[in-house]
């Protein structure tokens, strides 16, 4: 108890001399759990509140930031004076911003009304902070925020605030604005809705696939990419396929990712068709190659094999060869090695290119298959020094990681020692 009295005296002295840093320290000590129970609530807490408000109104940025944490311990008695500051448009903007954050952190229904009043003002920065604060209050703030969806000046802020409240009650109001005239509102609504696995959401996302805004279409594609559980029920492959040919390249790339997440043979086929199309941009073709290897199914690898003969680009040949070396699933690594070895033995024009041969050597080394030993040894006699170097690196990797007999492992290391 004596310690409490000492702290109170020290806090009063610090307040009287405007020593805000010391005052903050004393207030933090007073509000420790073991000390609060000994305070004389009617008097001491009123004093603590007064001192905290002094620091908040007169301190610098750092001191305001530190004292903000104190208000959370004061609870409801701090709400009314903080609201007075918030409603004072003559108060400096930084102070009002701190007050807005503090009220939001209190998560009390009592702060909803004053914070929603701020949304009606012209100060965009404070409005945005008030919306974020309301989101912190949680589901009880949903009705108040929903009312602001009807005003074009506050609709976007309300949608953004609602999106921070991860509660199913926001779904209905967000669906209402998913077709809003403003792109930013539609985008924010679609992005928030996509995080819910609720039967009301997929129809909204499917509708947004044809939105006039590329950013909205892209967000809808991404949202559906996480619903592979509905792939067959909603025929998502068919619905997503047109977005591979969207006017916007970002939407196309999103569609590639979405289709690969469907992880079925039906999704691999449209990816392959887009890959071999002469009208497909190189960036998108590269994205498709990565997607097909990520799917790691026999059919997706078969499509990559076919693409080696269909595309006429050194860049894409190298991308495919490199991608095959990155297969990880044990079910398809044998297939990937088989494709690379067949390609190496073929008369394909790509084999005449040293960078392609080097990439094949590296990929075979990464796959770690015993059947690659002899072809890699042959590559040690390649006329190009880079190909030899990569073949050596691949053989060393096989000697260390492949399931070789001790005798074969020693033979490989002996051979490498000669180079």
C-alpha cells in the first residue's frame, strides 16, 4: 500500500512539472495487476485518468504512443473524455488519430456511435482510422457499418472496415455491394467475401469473373482458386478457362494458378492448349509451365513433354527442361527423368543448344535417378565446357544422393576425379 501511495505522489509531481516520460512510467506501474486492486477507485483512478489525458494532449508522438496503452487499463471511465477530444475538430489531427485508435482498442459498444459520426466528416485520414477502429470493436459494429454502405462517400470505408471483421454476419451486406458502381467497392467486397467458405459466396465470385474491371476479375479468380472442393460441382474448369485469354495479363496469370489448384486432368488440358498457342505471351507461357510442374500429375508432365515438340522457343524449351528437374513427388520424378532422357537422345533441334544440354544435365542431377548415370557420363565428353561442368555437378549429386551400390558410387567419384 505504501508503494501505491509513493507512486501516486511521484506521478502527481511528474504531472506538475510536465515530466511526461516519468509520468508514463509511474502510471504504468500503478496499473499493474497487483497494484490496481489497492487503488481507491473513486479518487485515484480519476487522478490517473486526468494525468493520462495530460500526456495524451500535451506529449510528443512517442509519449502519446506509450500512454495510449495505459488507457486500455482504465476502461469505461476513459471513454467519455476521449470522445470529447475526438469530437473537437480544433484538436490537432495527430491527437485525434491517437484517440481514434485508443477507442477502437477498447472494443466497447459505447464507442460505436462516436466513431460512426467521424465517418460523416470530411477528414479522409481520420475517417479511415475510424473505420479501422470500428472493425476492431468486432461484430457488434456490423449494423452501424452496414448503414454506411448506403452513402457513396462512406461506402468504401465501410466495406473495408467490415472486411476486417472476419465474421459470417458481414457476408450479406458485402454481397449487396459486390455489384456497386465503384470499382474499389466491388474489389474490396469480392476480396473479403472470397475468404469465406459459405454457399452464398461462390455465385458472387462466378458473376465477378465477367466484371468490366480487370482487378475485380482477378480477385474473383483468386477467390475461386481456393474452392477446388467445388471444382466438379460448379464446373470451375470450364468457368475459369476463358480467363486464360483475358485482355489483362494479370487476370490470365491468376487463371493459370487457379486452374493448377484444381489439381485434376481436366484442368491440365486448357493449360496445355494455352501454352502451345502462338498467341500466348511468353510470360503467361512461363507461368503455365510452372503451374503444370507444380500440379505434379502424370498428365501434367505428359503435357510438358508434348509441349517440347509443340513450342518453337529456346526460352520455353529451357523453362520446361528446368521445370522437370524440380519435380518432387515420388510418383512423377521417374516420369520427369524419362522425359528428359528421351529428349536428350532425340534429334530435337534444342539438343544442339548448349544452354539446353546444360539445363538437362542439371535437372537430371536434381531428380537423382540412377538411370541418368550413363547419359551424364557421356555428357562429360561434350565439346562445351559449361555442359561438362554441369554434367560433373549432376554426377556428383547422384553419387552422394542416389541409391547407388558402394562400388558404383566409387566408380563415379573416380571418374569425376579425372576431370
